[in-house]
């Protein structure tokens, strides 16, 4: 079951901002694009770096540690690491690419609500 929790007000999060929030004891990353807010896991599935310290260009979130890239709209992997060649092949076998978890977001007036399933 998913329960929606208010995490902030829409005017309080700027365009392109990455913001870490806690929802029922779980860290969630918010990213705003236009009138929409996206919610993902805050830790990179590659080596668990804090994605709130990463960068956002368009809808692509880049990890500050190894340059892994994810689409915040659905969490799919755009690039697993900034490594290349044999090193990338080895790294991808050692830690296979995994999508970034995403959570549903509702905007109710100016309230931003994130749906997180019960563990």
C-alpha cells in the first residue's frame, strides 16, 4: 500500500533544484522541472553516493561519484558510469546496472506529496 506524505510546498522548491527529504524514515530526492516535481531514491544504485550532491541537466541526473546518469522521470539508466572500455565492462559485471527507484508525486494546490509504499 502506498501512502502520500506532504514533503514541501511547490513554491519552496526552485526549478532544477535537487532536494533531499525524509519520508517516513526514508531519504527521497526531489527534483523540480517546470510545474512537475519528481521523486527518486537519494542513493545512487552504483556505489550509493548521495545524488543530492549531483547535477541535473534537463531530466538527466548525474551522480557526483562516478558520473552514473539516470532519467528522473522513470529512473532508467542513461549511463552506468563514466568509465569506458575494459574497465566499464568489468565494472558493469561487478555491479550490474540498476535503475534508480522512483516514487509517485501528486501536487495538491501548492502542496507536494510523495507516495512511498509501506516497507
